[in-house]
C-alpha cells in the first residue's frame, strides 16, 4: 500500500474517532430546540402570554443546551447581547400544561454548565405553571365522575354544611355547574353559581390534578384569564366521597394536598333514585321518536332510563323545552332568570338538546287530560302495571346546557307507533314539587305528537265517499298567512303545497278506504285526474274529537300530518239516506253525516276547531259507501250477487231434501 493510501486511511479513522468521541454520551446537547408539541401561546400568571417557537421562549430567552428536562437558557438585552444564563427544569404534565422551576445565577463569562447552573434549582423554588391558550387536546371529561353531588366547603373560615351546595352535570361532559350556597353562620360564604370547564388532568405522586376554568355566567366575557384559570388537586376518599382543593389563583401553588387550599370541597354522591325508574315499555320498544314535522326528536337509551331530546332550528324554544328559569329552594336569583333563558336559545341554526333521566314514577292517579278520560279505556287512578297503562306520569331530571332540574312528564300511548308527551315548562330543584299544581298543569300544556321513523298502514276510519261543501283554507291565503306570521302550524308551507297543483286548489270530494285499499284516503280536485293520497297510520278519540296520523309520499318538508275531525249527524231530507242508498218512509227518520276536518303538520294541536282552522279545513258531507268493494267489484253488484248465491243455496238444499 502506498504512503498516500496509508495517510488517507488514517485520516478517515481519525475523523470517525473524532465524531464518535465527540458525541455526547449522557443526553446532553449543544444548542437545542423545544419539543415541537410545545409550540404555541401559553398563559402564565404574571407574564400573561408566553410564546414557544423552536429554541425561543419569548419572555424567558432561548435555549442553548439541554439535558433531559433541564434547559440552559440565555437571555439577551435589548441590544441583542448576552446578558444572563439560567436553568429551567420543565415538566410536561399534559400536552396543554407545562410546569417549571428555574434559577438564574447569571454567570457572565465562561461556557455555561448544566450541572452548575441547575444546582441552584431547589425543591423549595416556586413552581410555575403554563396553560396552553388554545388547547390541542380540547377540553377533557371532568374527573369527578357521575354527578350530581352535594358538597360542603371550607374557605378557611369554617365549614359550610347547611344549606347544602350542589354540583350538577352539563350536557357537555367537560363541564360542571357548581352551586355554592351561603351559610349564615360562616363568613366568606355566598350564593354563587360557577361553571367549570375541565381542560387537563394528570397524576403526580399520590394525588390527581386538574386544570380548569371557573366562570360566572352572569359576568359573561368580563372575566380575565387570571380570574378563570384554577388548579385542582383531588382524591377519592370513598366510593361516594371525593375531596377537592382549589388553588387561590391561576397557578397550581397553594394546594399541597386535597385537604389544603383556598377552598376545600367534600363532594358526596347525590341520591340515585332514578336507577330504580324506567320509562314505559311501549315507549322504549322504539328508541327513536320524531314529531310530525321532524323538528323534534326523542332518543331513548337502551337502559330505558334516559333520553336525549333534540330541537332542530326552531326559534320558538319556549314551547318545546322547559323554561330555564329555575325555581325552588336555594336557587341563586342572579342566575335563575334572563341569563339562563338566553343561554337556552343559543344559535337558532344549531341543535338544542335536553338530556332527561327518569327520576321517579308518580302514583297512578294522574290528572286526566283536558279532553276527558285516559285513552284506550285506561281510567285515571288505575293501578294497572306500567306495561298495561296507556298513560304514565313521571318526574324526570333534565339537563340543558349547564342548567338542570326536575320536570313532570306524562306519556300517552295513542296507537301502534304513535305516542304523545306533555312536559312542564319550568324546572324545580326539588323533585317532589315537579308534578305539583304550581309547576305542572296538563290542562294548559301542549301535546307533542311523536311517531316512529317507519309507520305501518292502518285501516282508515269512516270508510266511504264524501263531497266537499266548504273549504275554508285556500292556497291564495298562503302567502298572506306566511307574511302575517299566522302559518305556525305549517311553517314551510309544504302541507299546502301538496294541494297546490291546481290554481284555485278546489277539492270536490274525499274517498276513504275504497279502491281495494282500506288504509288510503284520497282528496280529489276539480283538475282532471288530480288526487292527493294519504296513508292512515293510527287514530284515537278524545271527548268526541278524533285524531288521525297520516302521511303522503308527496310531502317534502313535513313527513306526517294530523287530521283532526268530528262527525255530526244531520237529518235526511226527502226520505233518502245516502249511507245505505234506500228510499222509503223509514229512511227519512235516518240521519246523514257531516265530517268537519282540519289538518296540521306540527302536532295534534288541541286548540284546533275542526272544519274551521288549521293548515287546511273542510266540511264534508257523506255521499255514501264505496262504489267498489274491497275486491274491486261494484258494491251494488256484490250485493246482488250475494243475494243470488244465497237463493241458489236454498234451492240446492231444497232439491237435496226432495231426493231423500
């Protein structure tokens, strides 16, 4: 090998040795950058915003070397020159929470040394906390599992035990509502409602920690981060009790244990009587129920003990959900009025939700509905088992947003896959009050008619042919009704549009259950070959007024309709009865019928006068039975054929007798 080759090989070996020997063996590095997941803006009490980007921690300096959690920082003056070296020991508790201790001995000369600089960071150095302004992980599920809780609290002036304070769940599992009650004999206590948003949790040593934001809803946006950020340390004392300490400011300082802090709370699980309560089987056999116009939806859990009520894009929530005005014992007045009602309204273009949990079943002696006795023959006061009862009254714990309380509800079974609901409009904090006369009056509350997503055809009532004598709702009135805001029962006009194929929309007849199909009724217009068909799905009667659920494939917006009608008997003129087509002296004594009919597309409203108001209203006169039998044969021909067959049968029997 030549001298040049030998020298080249030695040079390569020396370079490799230098590279290997120069590499740090203990995790130390010259020059450093912070972990990329730390980048962003962070809140720290006293510094407000701290921005981390690459090696820069604006407000603290920039990193020049690191060893595990130890970072050597260099701070520069306004002229850009080095002014000081220091050590920060940084722990990532959560992707959105950093804590650190620091020391700045500020050597002004020599190479910075991690061991030397960080030896000045002692256990009694202050612990600083930084909370990410825009959490990457988002809010987390609050760790105080399965509220509601009652609690006592101590702010250093004595324990406030009575009246009881309460923690309630919100619809969002990352939020809780904390109701602090004032104790007359304990200084520093007050009636105060705070909303807690849980942001991050971790465990350090024997205790659990959490960072959250506490806010007072009545103050709105007038609360700073210094006022809202708080640190919590907690532990489960037993299966039903949790001890929690809260920091005095926007740090995690001052809470060495769950029993020491500016405020210490002892949470106790509230009574879970609802675990013994179930909704009726005839309600929960179908998990999903919809209002006729699909604006409202009830989704029942598989446990039969809870439901989620959704209201979609309805600006008039006051008639659909309970009022957010809380009433009852120890309800803080400043949080029980307009602020909550406004909070329920929310964005009208978003879904509004209510979560209901069955709390208790009321005694069977529920007040009767305003139209008379309970449907399907179940009398008020009946002691029949729940599965046999057609009307069930219950106390339900409901939550909407971060507000909660108790309401009264009555469920009515009307027909197969058709139910109705009445619920109170006001919450109470005391379950025993929910169904009292002060909170629940079924005579004044609206009914919500609900159906399943799929409905089965049922035989239509009052089969026959009818002529329209009066049509009180015309399509030319539609625009005027919409402009005046009076089309509440048909807000998008889809129901009227089903009949709008004719310019004047004049209907001359109604055919019910004819033409081989006893579950269809048809409205015929004066336009050639025009008819609108409806399928019947269920019916019931209350105090002389009948209600029919029907649907049509032509409906674009509303999917179901309620036909509300009464039948009135009228004297027959000229001795002719349209019902049986007979003449004679006895026919004059018989009576014909007038059907007064109205339709609505929202629910089976009880303030509708059949034939007078509604989306459409008709007065119809009975013309007679179907022209065709169920098999398609003419009705008169069928009767004649039946007579012939009977006569033939007699002749055959007589002939056989003669042969014997």
